[in-house]
C-alpha cells in the first residue's frame, strides 16, 4: 500500500513508470547478489467489499484474519491474513466513496482494478538491511520512501516500512517493490482450522529474464512460477502441515 501522503499527479506517475521501465534493464551487480537477503513479505489482494472479501478468503483457506490499518488520504483499509514465516496477505478495499468523488488517483485506480471482482494488486519483497535496500534503489534509479504506511484503528501512525520504490511505480507494472524492516513487528499466526507455515510459491506473469532484471540474480532463490501471461501476480500457494492451499485471483490490469 502506498503511503498516505503520496498524491501523484497522473503525469508524474506516468513519467515515473517510464523511468522505471527504462531502468529495469540495468541488472544486478555482484555485490547485490552476494549480500541479498530477499524474501517474500506480503501480497495485496484487492476486494470490492472489505468484510465480504475477507470472510470469503477465510472460508476458502481456513486462515483467520485480524484487523489491519486504514489510509485516510486515499479512503482505503485492509485486514491481515498471516500466512506464516513472517509473510501475510493483506486484503484491502476502498471503504470511503468520497475518496472516489475527490478523484484521489489511488482510490480511483483501485476502484477500476476491482470492477470485475477480486484482483491481486501487487506484492512486496523484504530485505534485512537498509544498506541493501539503498543498493536496490540505486541500481533501479528509484527513490527510497520512508513515510508511515497508514494508521492503526486507534489513529496512531503505523510502523514505518522503508521501501523502494513506492507502490505506484512498481505494482502497475506487475512487478514487486522492496521494503526493509527489522522483523520486530511480526504477524502472528492465529489459532484456526489451518496453521500456515509460509509462502510455497507465487505464480507470476512475464518472464524470468524480465524478473531478473528487476529483482537481480537473487530471483533464483525466490519461489516464482512463470505462466507466460502478462506480468502480474495470478496465484499464491500457502504452506500448511498437510497441503498447499492455492489462492487464485485475477491479476491487476497493467498500466
């Protein structure tokens, strides 16, 4: 989710996307590969109705959800499904119709993405040091963003996940962005019918070569399955003691 104070003008957003597209071809240095700690952090699943979509995912997976954050500037909110190993799915939705009326670009885009139903909006990879995040940002020619991500339900600003680039410069391309956090704020797995133990795989579009240009050679350690379709996220496999739980949805429409 983008930070609450980010209000991109469409022209600026498109300029940034074009810049990211040109910089994707730079590839990773040996230093990036040697020091890489990249792993999956979370997945964003957009739904038309936050409550119905969350309840449906809970019935589908057996994984209970917890209340998440809300984003006053863009009229959105989310709930968390902890999937084990410090990974999670965030189910999010536009909850404030006046954000649409105000023509907030993120709310308007999310509303359009979900016109046909649930869609995976994007996903995030995590690194274990700020230095590594800075190296990724430098390689891709993007900005590190350190603004808070939304507020808790009690109105307190949420934990500051430092990220690069911000979501509007990665997710609309069907690519992940990158965050750094020290792991002290975990998403505990709640008691329920299923005890998830992590992400088994992500089914993505595009090619391995394209992903390697964006992520670097560390892509070989990440559990991507390429389906030959346009870039984006199409399905996730969640590990549990007795089976892999598959969650399949539409991938977002590319910008």
